């Protein structure tokens, strides 16, 4: 019977064991610990009982030391950073969560969340991110457990209709606006919209889109055919109201704004005037439905109230029909972006562009707070790898796949572009981008071979030689018809130097299509001639019905003298 001995190095590093078996670093085992292990080994596996004596070692217990093992120190640090285990979870649960994604050093959700809409599960949350200071943005997806970056296109507003998503890309005032529309298959439509400045939000209106041109103080209508017309213009010139986000309730269009100011963007110089000037307005009637806000964004009507991001106060507020605040969630960042599932409310929080002294906060990140829809208690927080978040939207998992696919809707085009990219990476202009068995030009028939050729073979014996073939030409080498390329060989007479064609070599297939500037190992089958004597063995590729590579250039072969001996 075999016995397996497992000696664990994960000994206890607390209590008595700390002062008995470990050195001060709590990782190195002292002599007493070694003696103890050897006594156990001898007693249980050598049958020596107490016969094996070890030299006693006097260890003075560490008195008054607050010693903590590495695992406990890691757990303590995680708890201090707000990412520690929940009660009863332990370190293993936290490490399992943190190991799910290592793309960014950001805070992960503490537990998995079920995202359902109207009772239908398997929804995901999309978040649009950007940063005007060059730190990047894109579209992010939260599936209830982990954050994934779908792309790096800085984005402002998002709009969902059925199983289609529209997104407006973030752009400077001097650039054309870009609008992307996706379905489950990928990118469905692309719009370049000239003359639309500083787009913030987007809303479906039948087959058309409504977009907020903030710097122009207008709502623009974009038709499905790409025609742009002004739907509505606010009072004042330029960015006088800082109109930003659209919403609809029972077919009535609403818009949020920072306030109503004369002139062109005066609020930028007098920010104190913004406190309480913000509004949510019925566009058709001009009536304010919510007032007293401080830089509001994203009005949404659900659970019988208007719910608005009161951004500069870092709040999410619910307002009743009389304009009274009936619920407030106090958060920490610039609140912007709301999405509502059956049980949860997702609220975007952006890093502050300016601290109270006007300085930048370069290390701050955007995040998503997850609230209970029932009582708005904070359930979780997720960090994003960008400074600012603009919008949130819930979409089906299948639509998420379409967004991830993006422009990659034509498999042949993608494969073709990938092939060109591979050739570009190795610095070759290919004669063909696919591996086909077409007739090769002489300049494409260039190889380098390496192999160890045996010095002796028995008559009629067949052996396999491991050969490395490097393709130095500009075309694929493939064993596909109609003109396949094989690795073969020739027997050459020492006396005449002529090829013994009666003993033409076996053809050995290439393991795969060998691209230019790449190599492969090929097992070449070699059969010795049926007679004894001294010959030269030359290994070289051959393209059937076209040419032997060594006839085109002697460098395309490797050869050595072989003695063919009797059995």
C-alpha cells in the first residue's frame, strides 16, 4: 500500500503556534517547527515512536505583540477600503468576487444583482462614459455581477426603443455629430449630422430622433432619412438655459435645464445663480412641472412621481404633483443617468470636474449607485474606469451582443481585414490573402529548412524526420488542391550528381497553411532506396505539376550524405 504524505505550509500563525514554530516574519519555520514535523513523520510513517530524538529549542513567547497573518491583514485592508466581506462571508468570498474581472482597478459589486424588467430577467445595464480631459470613455455593460467595456467611443445620450439602441457620440462643437443605431445583429444605421452642436441627450419619437443641442438652446428632430429640422428653441441666446435631458410621459415631451438666463451662457460666470434655478418643463405648454433644482438631469416618471437627478446637490429626488419632495437619496457624486428595473434604481455619479478651489481631481472615477426601488436604500456601488458618466439604459442581453458586435456585421469582411492586419504586422504585401492551392510564382517559392538527417538508413526502410519549414515568400504554402505544396525529398547520386527519379520521394502534407514569415514543424516520411550505397538525401518542398523548390533556388533545400546499408 502506498501512502502519500502532505506537509502543509499553511500552518496556523496565531496563538501558541505563533511563538512556537515561526520566526519573526511569520513565514520562515524555526528549528522547533522543523523538529515537530520530523517527530510526527517518524512516529506515523517510520514507526519509530519516541525513538527519534530532536534537540530541544527554547523559544521565548512573543509578549505584547499584535501579530496578524497575511490573510487577516489583506482582509483588514479590504474592509478599511469599503470592499471587505459581508458579515459571515470571509476573505474567500471577497477574493472570488475580485477575481472575476481584472481589467481595471475599480470597485466591484459586493454581490450579484438580478436585473429584470416587467418580470423578464436577463437584462443588462449600459452606461455611457466620457471625459473632456482626455482620460477616455466608452460604453460599459453591467450584467448584475461584473463590468465590461464594450467599446471606447465616448458617448453622451442613450435611447432604447423595442430591441434597438441609439447612442449619440460625444463631440466638440466644431465636429460633426455622430449617431449610431444598433439591433441584435450589430450596427444597423450610422448618421453623420452636420450642423448639430453639442448634443447631450437623445430620445426616440416614432421613427425619428429628438436631440438636445445644448449650446444652441434647441431641440432638433432628425428623421430616419437623416434630415435635421429644429423642433423647439428655448429663450435666450447660446447656452442660456443649458437644456440637457429629454423624457416623455403619456406622449408629452419634457426637458430639464439649469435655469433661464439672459445672454449667452451667463451662468458659467455666476454659478451661484444656478442653486434653485433648475427646472423640468413641459415643452409644449412651457409649464414647469418641477422647480427649485440645482443643475438637474434625466427626469423620469415612475412610481407615481417625477424623479430627477439634482446633480449639483448630489441627490436623486422624487417630487409629487404639488412640487413637494417626497423622497431624497443623498449620494456623493454629480448625479446623472437613471435606469429603473423591477426592484432596483440605478443612478450614475460622475467625478466632480472641479473641487471647491477650482482644481482638478484626476484620480476620481465615475460610479453607479444601486438603490432599492422600494425604499431607495443603497444596495451597492460600482466604479467605472472613466471620470464622467452621462446616461444609463436597460437592454436585453441579445441587444448587448449586437452592441458588442458593432461594425463587425459581415464575417467575410472581418476575416479579410484580419488577414490584412496579419500581413501588415509581419511587413509583407501578400500576393493573395487566403491560402489557396493556386500555382505559385517563383518569387513566392522561398523557404528555409532545418532538420537532422540520419547518416545511415537500412535498405527500403521508412523513417520520419522532424523538419522545421520557414516560409520566406509572400504567399501561403498549403497542401490544398489544385496545386498542393508538399515537403518531399530526392536521392542524388554521388558519382553523377543526378537525381534518381525512379525513387521519387514520398509526399508529406504540411500541418496547416503556412503564412509568409511564419514557420511550422513537418514530419517528413523518408523511404530509403532498395539498394545499398552512398547517396545524398535532399529535402525540399514541391508544388505538384508546378515545380520542385530546389530547382528554383538551391537555398530551398537541405541535404546530407546517407549510407544505405543492408538489413
